[in-house]
């Protein structure tokens, strides 16, 4: 076993242990992880897109908003996170429109990083259902990622998005999606002693969202000629390289819950209740 592979395995085990422990504990430990992801994702996004070079003032403003969102995740009122982020995005968009140095990567970075932490906290919540919901999302994303790789290598075939990520195939995408649905449905079945078509359908949506997230990050890195989002994680690159699929799956779960709550009038509906039809 090579040194680089050993480094990758060790880093993966350490990261998995931290994330699973924080998820199990919930509360403040999980919020620390969510806040760190918010900060590190924006750091990597801004580094890849060179926001500091292109728009120093806007970049400084974005850091202020990300800091406020991360602080609110840790110590504030969850109901204020979206207004904080939304106000920052609107202001950043106006800065982009009014200034020559403005770039749409600025408001995009606030949304991508801010919603990463906000959606994670919303899914985890403070109860047992939130724990199962978070593990459900993990099961979808991790199973999709692992089986997409192995099925794609074993079967091959037409490329999924050759201009963005030449290594990905349609066979891998379909195999990963099937695996994600099976793993997540099995977890939900164990937790609630029943199988629901609704839950399987949600797993399908989250699996697709996860793969879109992976492709989206690949597009950004290719657009700016970057191999890894950073070197923060030994043997793995950056945080965005590890959470790209998870971020989009969390986005999907959170935003679908908000849309469902708005349509049904269930304003206090939790993400867990939406995912499992509770």
C-alpha cells in the first residue's frame, strides 16, 4: 500500500469518525461541524474563483456575511439564518450589478457556503428523527458515490458529462442511484419498521442532487483550471471535494421541505417529517 493511499485512508477514517460522532451527539458539536463547513467551503470557493483578486471589497463583505451566518448557526436563532444569508446575497448581487469589478461568483459563494451549514442544521434538528434524517442523507450520498465509482469502472459505457468530468459514466450514475435508494430505504425501514414509496422517491431525488453537486464542483474547478479545491485534507484535497454531493443533497432536502411547507401550510414542518412522511 502506497504512502498516498495510506494517507487518504487515515484522513477518511478520521473525518468519518468526527462527522458521525458530531451527528450522533447533535446539538452544539454538530453545529460546530456545520459552522466549520460553512466557513471552509466559502474559503475554498473564493480561492478557486479568485474573489479576493477580482473584487476585494465584495469579498470582504461576503466574509462578513459568512461569519454572521456561521455565528448564528453556533449561537443564534435558526429562524434568522435564512434572512441573514438572503440579505447578504441581495446586497452582493447589487454590488455585482453596480460595480465593474463585481462578479456573480460573489453572491453564488454566499449561497453555496451559507446554505451548506444552514441545511445541515435544519436536517439534523434536535431530536431522534433528525438523527435518522441526517443518517438517511449520508446513506444516499455515500452509497451513490461509492457504487457510482465501482459500477462505472466495472461496466463503463457512455460518458455522463465528458466535458465536465470525463471519468463519470451513465452506468455509474444509474448504479449509484439504485444503491443510494436501497441503502437509504433500508435505513428508514430499520428506523421506522416500514417501507414507504415516498421515502424511496425522496432518496431518488437526493441521489440525483448529489451527483449534480459533484458535477457542479467539477465544472467550477475545470472553469478555473484547478485540480483540488484546496489542500486542507491530506490525500483528499479540500472540503468541497469531500462534501460537494452532500451539499447538494442537503440543499434539495431543505428546499423541498420549505416548498412543501409553503404549499401545505405546515410552516413548522421539520425536514425529518418531510423526508419520512411523518
